[in-house]
């Protein structure tokens, strides 16, 4: 995996790149043709946040749930705190590269489960619960004993009923109230 690391502090970005190399992850200060994901240091910034680059992007950010919401609304794929461990950073980057969201499970669970609505079918509510746990469509299908295609159909229906287009918007809608 190749990560484009962006920070207003060069020494910080170089340190992150050196850290990533310990996990066999390549990084650079400039975008490369091989760049698969971006890691953007937002820890010194306040909303409104800039839009992310046109790569799946993980933000390093500190703040409360509103900060996470603001970043998701800007289409960042997740957040990690500057105080998190290196191994967690690498897990988050790999998840974002796979197209998943990286948000604290307690935040996603609380937000999505709290927004259960009677217009969803029982199966759609069940799929929503697993989405809240950050599970992929394939994993949800395995747990429910249904095909990944059937899960995708349920996810599409949930998006449609809740007026969103993707998991980031789903979480942002629920948190935004």
C-alpha cells in the first residue's frame, strides 16, 4: 500500500512515513502514481475543513463528535486521533483503502441505532445494525446467511429510504439529526 501523507508540519509527516515503513507501508510527502490512500493531518485545523484529495482519505484529527461529523460531511472516509497507536493507524488506512469507513464504533453504533425508523423493514433494520458496527457487505451476508448481493440490495434500500448515497452520508445524516 502507498500512502500520500499531508501535514503542515514536515517533521511530523516524515515521522509518520518512517513509522508506516515499520509496517511495510510506503509513504511519501508528494502524491505519487502509486498513491492509494491519503492521510491528512487536520489536528491543527478547525471547521470548515477543506475537501479531501481525490483519493480515499483518512484524517488525523482531534475533537469531539462534531469534528468527526464535519469531516465525514466533507467526504473524508474516517478519522484517527493523534494519540492513537501506530498499529491502529495502519488498520484504519487499510480499511479506508478497501472503501470502508473508519469511525469509532461507539459513535457509529450510537448514531445509527438511535435513528432506527419504522419505515425500515426488520431485515433493513438488522442490516443497519451491522452497518453501525462497521461491517462490510460480505461480512453482513455471512452473519445473516444471505448473499452479498442481497445485502447490497438491503443497503441500497436503506440509503434510499433515509435519503443518503453512501455510508459516510448515512452516518452524517444520523449525527446531524
